[in-house]
C-alpha cells in the first residue's frame, strides 16, 4: 500500500529552526555548529560544560533542567544552577578518590536525578562516562566493566547486591563503588555518595579539555552479535546540539521527554547532553513502562517534544481502541508539538497511527551508536514520508554503495562505487568526518578499521535512496533474505503484516531452502483478542501475498507472543533464525528477559 507524504504541519521556530531543507543544506557547516558552543573560558571544549554551565553563565541558572517524575507521580524540579552545583560536587568526589583524567566512570542506574549528576560530573572533570543498562544481569555487567577498564561505578545498594557483589572479586581495577539513593547498610568496598557529596564544594572549575579527549564509551545493542564499545569524544557535543535542533525541533525551555534508557546511546546523547545544551527541560520518568502512565506524563507534564522508539509506539498502538481513533483515556495531548522515533524501522502504519491518535505524525530518524548523533531524519521542518527514515541532516553526506558477494559494500582496489541510479539497494555509507563519529571500538583497532573504505564509513545497514533523496531502510546486511534470486528486506514484509488489524508485531527471517535459497518465514505476535489459529494464518498469508506478491510474501507464519528482543527494544532476528535452525544462540547478554527480577 502506498502511503502519501504527510505535509509539514507546523513551522519550526527559534534561532536554529531553518525554514526549509534546501536552504539549510546549502548554508550549514559544522563550523557554524561549533561556533554555537561557548567553549571553555581558557579554550577547549567540554561536553559537561556545554550542557549546563553555559546556561548558568548566561544568567539562566533558574531555568528548569530536570523534572523528575517518581513512580508515585510526585515531581521534583531541578534548576540548571542546582544541576551545575551537584555535578561540581560529584567532580570533586572523583578528584578526592584519586581517579585520573580519562579513567572510566560507569553508571548502573535507571533514570533518576543522580544519573545526571554523575554523568555531568564525570564529563566536566574529563573522566569518561560509560552508562550501563540497569536491567543487565551480573555477567553482562562484568563483561562491560572489564572491557571498559572501569575505575569507578555508581549504582544503588539494591543493584549492587543483585548484580555486582558476586562479580566484584573478578574486577581488580574497579577501585570505587559509589551508592546513590537510600542505603540501609553499605556493603564492604562501597561508599555512600551522598556523604561524600555533602563535604564537597559546589564550585568546580572545568580542567582544560580538548575536543578529541575521550568523553563517552557506549556499548552497541548487540542485535547482530557481541556488543562493541564505541568511543566518543567531547567534540561530539557539536553534533548533538545541531542535530537536536534539525531533527527534534529542540530549543530553549522546551519540555522534552526522551524515553530511551540511559544505558543506550540515545538515552545519553538525546536523553542528557543534547537537550541540556539547548536549555530544555527534561522529563525524567523514574517509573516503569505502562501505557496509561505514559499518556498521563505526556498530559500532566505538558510535554512538547517526545523522542521514543518503534517498540514503544507499537505497544501504545496495541492498547489503542481497534478503530485506530482516540486515546485509551481522557488524556489531553495538546501540548505535544513534535514526536520522533529511532532504533528500528518505523512501520508506516505507526506514522499514520501517530497522526490519528496523538494528533501528530511520528518523525522517524536513523543513526547508530557509532555515529553518535542522528544522521538521517524526517526533518522537524519538512514533510514526512511514512516508511522512509528521511534525508541526511545538514553536514551529513550519505550514499548507497554497490554491494559485493557477501552483501556488504564491494571494495575493489581500495575503492567503492555508489549505485548507478536511485532505487537500487546497497550498503548505506556516510562520508567520514562528522563531529560525533566514533573514534574507535575500545581495544579493537581491526574491527574499527574494517568499518571504513575509501573515505566512507560503512554502516552495515542496507538501504535505497529515491529520486528525491529520501532514504529507505531495507534491513541489516546480516538480516537480508535471498530468495529465488530476490533480495528481501525483512522490514518490508514486517510492515505489510502490521497493516493487518490482527497483527501487533512481526519478525521476519529467511529459512534456508535447497530450492530457492531461503524462504521467508514470519513470526507474528497478535493483538489482544485475536486467535492464533489456522484460519488466521491462511488469512495473513493471503493478505501479504496480495500486498507484496508471491516472491516476497512469507511462505510460513508462526505465532509467537514473545518475540525475542534486545533490551533496547529491537527484534532479534538472528535469534529467531538460530532457534529456527537449531544453531547456537550466540551472545545473549542484551536479550530482554522478564524473569531477572528487574
Ligand atoms: P549491534 O551493532 O551490536 O548489532 P545495534 O546495531 O542494534 O547492535 P545500535 O547502535 O543501538 O546497535 O543500533 C543501530 C542500528 O539500529 C542501526 O544500524 C539500524 O540497523 C537500526 N536503526 C536505528 N534507527 C533506525 C531507523 N530509524 N530505521 C531502521 N533501522 C534503524
Ligand atoms: Mg550496529
């Protein structure tokens, strides 16, 4: 089914809001973005300083930086001045502990005020922030602490006892564990952060920091294999700031809510740094996902800009009345000005649902842990094409490269070639050199070098570009299915399935077949009230065949109400494939499991 382009509904505003894409593209340079940073008083660039101090120095210390909504819906307001003071205290604590510049400070925390204190205190003191997902079990936590040479860990007493105590003896380099929140009985080898902070000065002068100094260490989602630790530097803040304006419409004092967990790159780049550099007010949801709670927060906090993920949108869709209209309660979302999504392909169905139910279409955007910032987006200021991830942001050059036998970009004599004309699928590549580009995978030089060819960064994703310059996601190179000479992107098939009213979610793989190479098999989870029987299976087969044609439509459909997904919400097709074929399941450290008591 063809979806029509959704015309831009509102005009962006503010200094950064540029009225049309072409003009933006023609005039924008990263140098311009750099010039919008304050820079350190003595020269240099520090992400923590740009996020908070610049506003305090400009006389905006009383602006609201954080609005923490506790599980019981009580709200705490934190000003930029208070956040700066807390971050300074934390920086002094690190000094007092003797942590050296560039040493790694890990956080194992949910969204809560102390996370921001620790993150910004770490950055301003020139140590390296590495946020972990608090629902990881002990072994994934250990692996990452060891890989990242953790020197300091900030966590809670409960998380320490559940996840760290038993592995601590295997981490000789982990010198300090700081506990936040109420601490009943500090375990041996830990310290209570509040007590240390109480003695520390609220004024800390940021040490000289170079734009190329390491600032963040981020582990990838592990969707396709073992997670990698991507290194980011302070210069990345230039891209965080600019892209948040172009792709999220962020500006001073906007009430903004990013639902991503801080353990993933989105939760840091756009959950902490970028919005603070704009002087926005961040909603910090300390509770669990719950459809009604989420609508309640959008309503009661008057959220203007909402950045979330396809998996969350699909969960909201599931809870929406079947006719697709109206909200599941008397919520007033009239403050909502802009909604964006990232992390997985956003099915066109979800974009249209947004317009019907939220009153706004959902703007899809694309990026990776490695790119450090949004690279391709349905612009804040432009039209939306449902199903397309958008156009490269100003300053970003993207291309589709011809593929070789292995499905990745073909490199011949050190050179790559762009596909001959629009519409041809190939590997999505970005011209190397944007400010937030990762500077390495920690301790894995070879793996890093293999990501680049001929001046391009090779993303590992397949896509195509249409004649108007919009990019369309086809699939991860590892997930694409070759069937009877056709290349089939799982996303296309999954989106077609989702157009059927019974389908809540789908994961599509290729099952090897001696005749055609691979047959398309879909795993489908159903909306409440739908029966997983043969009649529905036949109906779905016929439905997709009509939409996609017999070459692309699934030949087999299995019902599965618990599709395996990463903890960042992505369907793990490699696991569906491994299970289907009886193969080893591989690295499962990022597999979401609801049984670990978190
Ligand atoms: P790993 O690299 O460990 O396999 P991962 O690639 O899932 O994990 P992330 O860096 O969190 O780790 O995710 C980036 C990937 O997510 C992209 O390469 C792409 O495959 C997918 N992705 C992100 N945004 C979008 C989008 N808007 N549309 C389609 N895919 C997206
Ligand atoms: Mg990846």
